[in-house]
C-alpha cells in the first residue's frame, strides 16, 4: 500500500507541472535545440619561409604500397623544396632592383640595343671573344683548385691557340676543328661552391646586379687576379674603363631577350630575376660535379643566353599577403589493369 500511495503522489505532482507545447512556425514544429557541436579543426596554414616570396610546393601522387589496390585518385604527397639562398634583405634588395631597372629602361637598355643594332655582328662577336679570352687564366687556376687537371690543360690550350692564331682572342679558333676545345666558365665563387660553401644571403647591388655573399667574394677575387699577378695594363684606367663599358654592353645586348622576359613578362620581376640567377648559379656548381644541367645552362654555359625552356615559371597570385602560398594538386590517372 505504501508503494501504491507513492506512485499516486508522483502522478499527482506530474499532473500539476505545466507542459509547454512545442513552438510552431508556419504550422511546422521547430526542431529541438542543438545541445552538442561537432567541430572539425582547421588545418594549420602551410608555413611560408621568409627566404622566399612564397612557399615552393610540389604535389605528387602518393606512392602505392606493394600488393595494394589503387588508392584514392586524390591522395597527394606534398614535398617542400628548399630555397637556394635566403633573402633577409628583401626590402633593400627590391629597392635596389627597382632603381637599377629604372636606370636600365631609361639608359642602359636603349644604349645596349642600339649597340647591337648598329655594330655589325662579327665585330660584336670579336669583342665578346676577346673579353672572354682574357678570363681563361682565371678559369685555368680554378680548374686546378678543383683538382680537374684535364679541363685545366684544355683551358691553357684554348688560351694559347686563340691568343696567337685567333688574333689575341678576337677569333675563337680553339672551338673549331681540329681542336674542338669548348669555352668553359669558371671562377673562385664556383670553387667555393664546389667544396660546399653555401650561397649566403641573396643580394642585389647597383652596378653588380644579382649576387650572393659567396659570389660577391668570389667575383672580387677573380677581378683582382690579373691586376695582382700581371699588373699593367690591367691596373691602368685606360684599359679597365673601356673594358668595363664594352663588357657591360656586350652582356646587356646578349641577354636582352632574357631580361625582357624576366622584367616585362613576369608578375614579380624581382622574384623572377632572383630565381633565374640562383638556378643558373646552382646549375654551374652541379655541372662541376658531373650532373647534366644542359637544359638549364645550354651549350654555352653562363657565357651565353639560356635556352627558352630554361626560363623560370613563376606565378604570383594577387593576394593581400605577399607570403600566401597556393598548392595545386596533381591528380594521377586511374591505374590501368
């Protein structure tokens, strides 16, 4: 009876509590309130190195395990490619680049194009050969430092043939039959890189252009080698000034199309020029180690303009943050039976 009395009292209390009817909107019952949330964490953003404008990312299909069936076609493995050189002075470098480009467009470029247009090609080629023939002793010394006696001997042969039969280097007789001794570029910066010295920070300097700390030091050693070892006329302004002017005109006219692609056809000319320079310099070091880099350097090495296919492809997305990165996955084809 006690249990019956408690049950009756419970039913009486329940009947006394008011029961709210469900709220209806347009005769439709409102669903019950959400009492729990399922939150999917947002993946962390891809870190962007301060050394580059954007993270360089390659997306490739995920490797398939042995004996397994084809996975999802959207499986992606993202691999970061390390920058060749840091750019901690980007703001200063970019300012120097803009100033140099303004001078180039206003003065240096038009003069170089006029030089290429008015001076006959055989004369320009003779000047080009003469200037590079004077660098052969520097090339020879650095091949010795790199323990490459065969290439050092070939360089001595080139210099001897072109300095005599080739009219003090105006004619490149050494590359023709029966000698077939190709021109090679080398310097102390290459020797440092060959033995593992890193680039150091990237620099863009007026009158020098793109360089790195390693290349700046190596280039300084190269420029001092002939004046210190030989003396006159390499220490006389009557030689250094004309040689410097002709060398600048020769280089600027030879690379006119390349610079047009880098400066006029790129969304970010500074980044494109830096990437082009670093890739070519790394290709030179790789070539010394026996790696095939003809697709980047071309047959003439850094002494000649690069092949069209070697030009860097840099896409700059117009975003508010210059460090934004874009990852475009590569979707593999379905596995064939």
